C-alpha cells in the first residue's frame, strides 16, 4: 500500500532508514522558471567509485545535495513523495513523485 510523505523529516527518516541520500539535477529553465530533477540514491559508493556499475547509478548530471535544498525544490515544484508502506523490517526503496494536487494535499 502506498503512503504519501509531505514533510521533510518524514521523507528524510524514510530515506535514511534505507541508507539513502537526496540527489538533484538542474533542468533547463522553462518560461523563466528554474526547475530541478529530483531523486534519491540508495547506494553511495555507486556515486563515488570510478568505473562503477549497478542498478542505482543516477548518472553524471545528478549531484548529491543537502536536504534543505532538495526539499525546497520539491516544494517549489508542488510535489510529494509517494512510497511503499512496507512491512516492518523490509527496507526496499520504491518511491515516486506526485503533484500535491493529484495527491490531494
């Protein structure tokens, strides 16, 4: 079952519980509005190792960012984080972004 996370601390706790960190990439300005591509990465050595490979490699255009910067971009774009409401002890990291309007918040 999906769970919608809107507050920074609950997003941060969910992500940290799975060993994750916030990442972001700048996008071209659209109509003079700054936009960012948001994501979460769950395998830090994948970002830092030379010649790395793996399922969670975000690519060179993503950068690790601090939580305040990431959350400000999430808010500016009117997004929420939708995660699996996983069973206790399960630490899988499936998530998606949804507009606040679509999520009803």
